[in-house]
C-alpha cells in the first residue's frame, strides 16, 4: 500500500497514548487535544445548557466552544492544548 503524502515522515507516536473518556488512544506528536478527538471522529464533546452540541469552532482559542477537562483541569481549550503522552482527557459527552 502506498504511503499517503500527508504521512510522509510523520511520527505516528508508537507507544504514546492518551486516555479519552476512559479509552486508550494513540497520540501523534504535535497533535492538539482537539486533533485527537477529531481523529476519533468526534465533532462535538460538550453541550450547552440548552443541549446544543459544541466542539471545534474557531480553532484559534477565541470562542471557548471546545473546552473540556484535561488531567483534572477544567475549561481547557482543546484547540490550543497540545496533547501529551499520558494525558487524561474527559469530555462532557462521553461515547
Ligand atoms: S475552538 Fe474556539 S477556542 Fe477552541
């Protein structure tokens, strides 16, 4: 199978993982927490008081739509926070 151009030289993070809502998932070097979640097919990970789904919106740290809990710290912006091996990521809408 041919290597995809976007994977050329990519670090697939062998052996590095994070936990998302209790599930262990692989981590690529340089991924933000939002990128980890998007890679899992998650487009939303919390909901508003009115029950509307929220996830990545601005992607630059302005809107705060993407906040979640990382290593017990609440209100972390997933679009800005680089994921680190061993991080425990908790969403408000677990799957
Ligand atoms: S997506 Fe807007 S602050 Fe993260």
